[in-house]
């Protein structure tokens, strides 16, 4: 019998009627409050504050009387969500007619599963659901809490969900250090049709910083990639350089790979 979120609730000793499930996405602005959103580099304190402030309009998707426990997840692609924390709601402490502020604290529940538990998310457009609705959502993964060894630049191939995990999770600390230490040329492949995009990280921006922007919004600011579903993306490195390498050398390598892979005519590069 497949493991579901209902089993997680039961083990935590929480009645689904006393809980709701939130799924945050990386956005520039909070949909309900209009306040700045969160991104791949947001601290735990920033995510907590982001969660505690909600819109006060009658049309908001947030309940008038929210339950005691909030299971807060961070979205990974369209159909996955990774547990950030379980919050205890101690009640509303401010309401100015536009924004509502709640006194929320990180609960002791599921501390051992923070950033490890991944569930399937069947409602890609919904950011808040009742825990009773989420109860039959499948548990996709309970990640190993131990550090994961970096495989080396030549062996690195990441799908989009894995990219988001590598950019944010403590167990990938050695990966983050390694990717922060180099600049260079990378490849994004749309696995749905095989089209490819060659990009670069140079100057003051290292590979980790560049890929963090893709993890945050899927396109990294590239107009052509905005038209493609990032859930199908696969990331790899074509060539890495020391950060002191002149920009002209990075540009030369980028041009070479665009020509070699023909990504201007048959891929996703437009220049």
C-alpha cells in the first residue's frame, strides 16, 4: 500500500481537521498580501514572516479562522512539494483590513522531516488546501538527511526538481560550494522534445548563482525559456573555468558550443 500524507499526519499525532497545507512558490510578490515574495535564497526567518502575513480581503483563499497547524511546503515543479516546516498558529495578532498577521512559530512536529519529505501535489494552481484533502496525496520521497557527496563537474546531470533541491538543501552543501567556485558554460535540455539551450555564467556570477535563478523561476530571465515548461528541463555543465578567467574566453567557449550543438537553428538560443 503506497505511503500517503495521511500516514505522516497520523505519526505526527495531528487531526487533519486541525491542520491545513500550504505550498509556496518562488515569486516576486505574495499573491494575497502584495508583499515581497520568497526566492531560492530566502532565509527561514523570511519564509516564516512571508507565511505569517496573509491578505484580509473577503475574496482571499485564506480561511477566516485558520486551524492550529500549518504544514508549509515549497513547490518543486508543478506536481511536487517539499516540507519546509510545520507551524503552530497561535492566533491573529493584527488586521488592518488589507493584511492579516498571525503569531506563528515552528512546531516540534516533523522536525526530522524538514526539507526531506516530498509529497505529490495534485492541484498545481492551489496554494492552500485542507489537510483532509491532502491526506491521500502520495509521499514521493523522504530524502537522506546525510550529506551527499558531490559527483564532480563532468558527472553532473540534474532534472529541475533535483536542481531546486541542490540549490537549497543543506545536504547538498558540498555541491553548493563546488558550483560557487566556478564559472563557465552550461547546457539546458528540454527533455520533452530534445531542444537545447547553451548559457554561461561569467564575471561576478558563478554557476551556483546563475542556476539559483533558474531554480527560483524556471527561466532565469531568458525570454525564450519563459515559453517552455521548466519541469522538463535537464541541467549539465559543458565546461567550467576559474573565476579569474577573462570574459572573452568564456564568450568564445559559449559560441563554440552553440555552433557545435546547433542550438540557434534547432534549439532554444536566439543569439
